[in-house]
C-alpha cells in the first residue's frame, strides 16, 4: 500500500496548563494510562516497549481488539501510531510542544490513507470527529492531574 494523499484528515489540539511536554510524553507513552483516559478501553499492551516497530493491541470493554504499530518515535516530542485495515491505514501523529508558562500543547493529527481509504472514511471520520476532541481534552486533564499529584509529593 502506498502512502499517497489522505482521504480524510483531522487535526486537534489540547493544552496541559501545568505539565510540560516531558511529563506529558511520559504519561502518554505509559499505555497503562490509556484506559484511565478512555472509559471504553479495558486493556492496552505494547511489545516490546513504546518504540519504533513495536506492535500493540487495545481491547475494549465490549471485547473488540484493535491492532496497531508504532511507526515513528522522537521522544519526548512526537510519535506516530498506525492502525492498518485491509487496503488502508489510519495514521495518528502526536506532537508535544512547550507552551508558556510551563505547560504544553498536544497536537494530534489523524490521516486516513490507502487504496480503500474512501471505503472506510464514512465510518472513521464521523466516529473520530465525534469522540477524539473530548478524548484529547480528557488526556490533557488527566496529565495535569497526575502532574499535580506528583508535584504535591515533591
């Protein structure tokens, strides 16, 4: 499958008001935290670790399994996770950038590409456009809350 141009793209941003990009990165790349942020997730595993080429599985409470792989990591600034389906792939890129005064901006970009991407777009686009903005904001809130707990113990 060739990368080609995206049939559908969604770009979202959320602010962590107190946690910087390094802390946000550590929180997000600890896949055990994903279920804390997304109530639909029952379990997430990645093998061998959060690194290029690693493969992961997300299991929902309904029993659905989603397979994915990490195709880019530039810690602690950006990563890309790919969700392949027959004839297409959903690429989700994450960028963690510093913002003032001391927080960070998380930018999430989703792109649906591949020969059959247009077949999946009517399903993927509405679902992601509905759920992803709230999910990204929940992540930012969870990161800031975890940072505050850590700062309280320091």
